[in-house]
C-alpha cells in the first residue's frame, strides 16, 4: 500500500476538523433555534396564574397548569424511588460481584437492549400488565413506565463509574480487613458518587419529557391530586393523573389559540428544566474529572 503524502494527510485533517466544527455549530444552531421559538411563543403565557391555577376552558383567562406541574414532579419522583435504587444495585452487581459470570453478561445485554426500546413500547407493556387489570389509568402506572426507562441508564452508569475507580483502592481496603460489601457500597460508592449522581440526573432528564408512555398509563386530569391529611398519600394517584407532557399534547392539538399558547409555555418550562438538569450533570462530571 502506497503511503499518503504529508500534504494529503494535512488536507484530510483540515477537512475532518472543518466538518466536525460545522456539525457542532449545526447542533448548537438547532438548539438555539428551538429555544428561541419556545421563548417567542411561550414566554407571554408565563405568569403567576400559570404556575398556581388549574386549566380553564377555552376562552377563559387566568388558567394554568399547576396540577400538571405537581403531577409531573410526583410521577418522576416515584419513578426515581423505584428505578434509581434498583439500578444502583444492578450496577454494583455488574461491577463488583458478577464480573465474568454469564448472569452479569445477560443483565448487561438486557440493559443495553432496554435502553434502545422505544418508550411507547414500554407504555404499551405497562398498559397491558397494570392498567388493564386495574381497569383504570393511574399515576402509579405512569411512574412504573418511567422507572423502567430509567433503570438501564442507572445500571450502566453505575457500572461504568465504579469501573473507573482504581483497583488499588479496593486492594488497599481489603488488605486492611474491610469486608467486600463495605468496600463496594462504602468506599467505592464514595469515590464514584459524582459520576453516579450524574447518571441519575441524566436518567431523570431523559424521562422528564416522555409523552408516549404516559398516554398509555397515567393519561391526564384537569384536577388536583388529593392528599390524605393523615397519611400524606395521594388519594387520586390511583386515578388518571395530570402531567405536563400529556397536557402539552392535548393543548397543542386543540384548535384554541389560548390553549396552544399554554402548550408552548409548558414546553418552554419542560425544556429549560431538562436543560438545567443536563447542565448540572455535565458540571458535576467535569468536577469529578478535574
């Protein structure tokens, strides 16, 4: 094979750098364009009523999406309570206790496949397994669908972050007589906590904008979630539960201009929330690597 000349290599390097820079600028341009359109069309509907009041009928002023904001936070929080601990335990098993085993390989393969499954398929699965037997949509079903989406992300992130911890740290701790469970769940977790937390934030950001699974599970509601004064449990969480993404879908598909503007404002709220989570997670990861 004839070796390339220095000039051809130099021009190829310049061409690749130029194409990479154009692609990066194109991505930044599209993000800026999306944010500009969201701000231009949705900022006018952001006011105190938008964050504190229930939706109103078309043509009635003063409505908001407060119940959808609360419902989204509740569904996401419950999904995190289910998906994050299971994902962290799975990641610890893959990184520490299941190295080289067939079970670990099967779990890793399943997590990789699950990360690529369309979210609507997960919504249909939860609909068939939970919504149909219960006979109604519910916030619990919505949380379960989001937890399934979060699970493989947390599993793989936890495994990768634990794998980056130097093996000498494990050897030193075990040489001092520390039990293996304490090394895995104490020392290793402390060393990798920034990266693991970054993965958790990315998983939360991933599910915050999901619409398809919630259409099949929690659906939507124009009312507040009622809470029991004694136990603090959401009495209406076993019923259709309001959430931002399905509210955006319903209002954006309506022919009413005020609902459409409210949908733009809710889209702006979710976008900036996901953007904030992503920036925080990237900042934490940079601090860990710095």
